[in-house]
């Protein structure tokens, strides 16, 4: 599912609007910064992204370039996805 569509929908739910509005704003910043298209940015209906199931906030904190192409692409690069997951686990200790 489209991450942006999922997050827009969830941001309209009054039960957790603040959380998902913040995640949506981070997702829009990631689209601009990482030059990700909304068609590429897909994942779960709860806004979690592809292989790693990172939310936008986790992407911002833990995603890394694992293949050395100076871009972070959790959807099209297995090395980026695995390196980001490893970075996340390492940061947890």
C-alpha cells in the first residue's frame, strides 16, 4: 500500500492523529530529501515501510546507505535494507 495514503488516512483518525500526522510529515520530508517517489514508497496499511517495516521516524533515525551509492533505498536495495536493520539493532544494543 502507499505509505503516504496510509499515513494520511491514519492522521485523520482522532485516536492517534498526532502520532500519524508526525509520521506523515516525516514521510513527506523523506520524499523530498531522498528523492523517493510516492509510487515507490509502499508498505503496510499502518505506514510501515517495506522490508524493514520502519515507520518514517525509524527511517530518519536508522536508515543507512548499505551499497555505497550515496542514496538510501529501502525498497530497491537489499544492502540498504539489511544495513539499516542492522543499524537499528546495533543502536538497541
